[in-house]
C-alpha cells in the first residue's frame, strides 16, 4: 500500500532565482507527477504541449496563461486549470510566482496495448 506524501511548505522548496525559473519534481508515482515551478517576474515557458492531461495551480503570485488560440487568462493563488493532452499553451509570470503542474498518467486500457 502506498503511504501518504506530505509537503508541509511548497514555497520553501520553490524559490525562483533572480531573473530565472526553477523547476523541481516534488512527487512521482505511476499515476501522477507533481512538478513545482518558481518564476521571477517576466519569466515564461514558451508555447508547448504535453502528451498527458495536466493541471496547473498557482500557489503564490500571478500568471498569464494562453491556452490554444484563446486570449490569455490571468491566474492568481485561487486559480486552477485542467488541460487535455496536446493542448498548446504558454505561461508568463506577471509577478514572482510559484506554480504546481500535475501530470496525470494516461488511463490503462483494459486488456493491454492495442485493445
């Protein structure tokens, strides 16, 4: 049986370098991967996509997030976004920001591959 995973203070582990971005894998299992990001103001992740379903949650700060062809949306500490696989997106920190990215494993197909 898996044991619980507790991270008492995410922000203590995620301090952005001046004029830079830090990323750190905080948890990895068969079902998900949790990556923490710390952005200095103005730092960004240019457009990219993921083969997996992902969730973004802002812990501290504010982000401008572009999802596909839509206008950018701003997310603050109460912001949460779920993205389907392969959706192009980009992220820009509007102020110093800590963000969590949860990558969810693709569901296993009953009967194995090719079914």
